[in-house]
């Protein structure tokens, strides 16, 4: 299993701590007691390694498609007033990532980065209605070659405490190129033009860089 670069340091530290725990427990207690204590410690270590996995996926491309920027579950499909960049009505799709999902984020479309901004904030649970506006988050706007743009918002959750975003203004990005990483549970909101055609349903499981969420006009 391949590890994502954002997890190299954390996995290394976790491995060292696990080795220290193994050594200490076998020195201090009998073997049966040590094994019972080590089982949950080992399970936590495995979860950490699994969290930072980086799957090998075929890079898909479709000019009018908006691919899912994350693995997870569609928890919102609604028309909203987007007040940070557009100040106008947009169609919003929200994808919630549990701690068991891959936490890499991808650019849903190819194009130029018009806007990229980090916002410090709270750590409400990621499915909370106000998390999109009050939590720590990063907002990115990408415009395709046809002049149509979408807005992406990486949102930290109650467990997630660090958002990594590679997007830089004026940068040109490819469709399904890696956009960033959110550590330990979170959500991504996608704001689409009002005339975009939504192709997914509420509670649907989606795969980042593989599932088409919508098509653009």
C-alpha cells in the first residue's frame, strides 16, 4: 500500500511509538497481558496507516464533467447563496469524508485558479449546517477554458485539525490533479453554476477523481 506524502511524518512517529510500546510492555508484564494491551495499540496504528493511503487511480478526463473532489458520502444537494466569492445563487454539493475514507482531494475540473484563500475558524462537526462558514476552511475557485468556474471549499471537522491545499492563484491545474489533503475526518463543498446538471443523489457513496457529480453547461 502506497502512503501519501502528507502522512510520512505521522506514520513514522506512530511506528516508533508502537515499537517503544511493544518493547516496554514485554519488559514490564507477562506475555499474555502485554498482548491484550498491544491489540488496541496496534489497531490504532493500522488505522493511521490506512488513513494516509494513496490509491492508484486512472486519471479520467471529460471536459463538461465535474468529478468528485473526495471519497465519501453526498450529504447535501441544494441551491444556496454563495457569499464569499460569487455573491450569487449556486448549486451546492457536499461530500462528507469519514475517518475511513481516503482523504486526498482532487480538482474536479481543469483550468486556472482564480482565487485561493485560507480561513481560520472553529471545528464544528463537518455535517453541521454552519461548518461551511464558521469552521477552518480553504476556498478555491477554478475556471475552465470555456469561462465557467466552480468553487471548492475544504472544511475541517471536529477531528480534522489541518487542511493542506496546493492551489495557488493564477496556477493552471489538470482535471483530477491532486488539490490537497484534509487530516482526520472532514468535508468538501462544491458550488456549481445554477444551470449545472446534478448526476448524484443524497447519501450516495462517491469516489474522488472517479465519480461524476455533475455536468457543466
